């Protein structure tokens, strides 16, 4: 009887997380970048949802559910390069370039460049088998996308 009482106070076993595929790996990387500066903003969360919806044809609710799973994966996750390698091994070049574009969109979303965010993008880029030039082009495309949406970005002039 006492044993049952104590068991009722214990938390239930945590739900098992799914094995990541390319979508969950990218989502976890997006969350990792957004949280790198320890300021996970609503704007970044909604941007991640929009990116997941755009890249994987989700509606808003599905994208939010995927992002929530990605947040859990990120918290319990392997290193950044593990996610990047998974993306490299399971997608083609176009999808990897789209993933790099998405990472840059999240980095640039708050208008501030954080060293932690830049390191994550660089580690992911290398793990996805993409070049520095690919990263520079992805950054420019992300800046163009954000500028077209009416947001402003800092011009640091510093290379990544």
C-alpha cells in the first residue's frame, strides 16, 4: 500500500522520442540555433513553424507539433554534426541547401548575430557537406527573404 502511494508521486516514464529523420533533424537544428543565444523568442518560434510548414507542406498545427517534438529532440539530442550528417545522408543537395537557408533565416531573425548561433550553423554546414560559399549564398538568400518581409538586419560586415 505504501509502495503504491509513493509510486503515485513519481512522474510517469517519459515518452520515447522518435528517431530523427531529415525533417526532425533540421527542426532540432533550427531550435538549437534559436536557443543558442538563450533568448528563444516568439518570433523565432513562429519562424521555425513557418519554415517547417514551407519545407514539408504542413499546416500551422502540424508544423507546431513537429517543432515541439524538435524542441524535445534538441534537449535530449546528440551533437550538431550528428543532425547535419543525418540530413546529408538522407537528402539531396537541394534539400541540404534549403536546410542551410532555413538555418540562416533563424540566425538572422532577431537582427543580432550571436557567436553560438554562428558556430552551430558552421558545424551543421560542414556536417551536411556544404561549402563556405554555399553558406555565404544561403546567408544572402536569407537576408533577401527577411528584407522582402520588411524586417531589418544588422550589417556587421564580418564574415562567418
